[in-house]
C-alpha cells in the first residue's frame, strides 16, 4: 500500500501538472491545454512546428497514461486511478511503461530550454512558473535538486525522477523535481 506521503506527492503532480483544467480528472483536453500553455510560455506560435512537436509528445503520453491508468475505460483518469498506477511503478521502477519514460524525457527536454543536455536554475524556474508556481519556490527547489551545482544532468534528473515516485523519505532531493515540495 502506498504511504500517505507518496500519495500527497502524486496528488500534487496530478492536480498541478496533469489536471490543467481543474476538472478533477485527467483527460485528453488537459494535454492539449498544457501544450498551449507551454507554447505561450516559450513564445512559440500555437500551430507552429515546436507547438506541434510538444503536442504530439504530450498526446502520446496521454495515450499511454490512459491505457495504463484508466481502469474503467471512461476516457478519464481519476485521482484514485492515478495513484494506483504509480503505486505499481514504485514496485518496480525499472519496468516503467514507455509513456512514463517519455514523460520523464519530455519534462527534461522542456526544462533544458537551451538544449545543452543540462538544466540550469533559470530554465527550471521558467517551466514551473508557466504552470503557476512561484518562481522563487522553483529556484529554491532547484538548489535542492542540483545539490548546490549550477546544472542538473540527464543522469541526475533520472535519479531524482525515480526518487519522486518511489521514496517515502521526505528529505530526498527528488521530492523537489516538480518545482516545490509543498506536501
């Protein structure tokens, strides 16, 4: 059974990053809205190539999420279905679904705005600010995940990712990978 602490982390992610329209469930339109929000935050033209690329990636994630978590096949992923699916992931993170791996890659690529293979403080903060988080909170979170370094590499990001989804230790730096540990 998943701990209350991990459940709080998962619900934070569900509510802030996935249920973008605040309907109480995650649906395809949440991913379409997220693509538009990301495009606006990055200054991309909605309908342009970069927008189409992120939309395509997000819709692939939606397809995988729906197939993995939508237990009653109603076209929606509820908070309960979301938590259950991630509980299965935490049992064996090495057996993660393709969409979960893609979600990790997309998040890293979004944060690595410069495309240099690492994330710096400004890149990290700007992504989470576009999701409505306070920039200063995101910058403080970066200090934790970077362990005082100026950047976070892809390898470090993957380790932090696994910590977020599997750890019950509230002191793990991975708890800050989504901008702030407010749970």
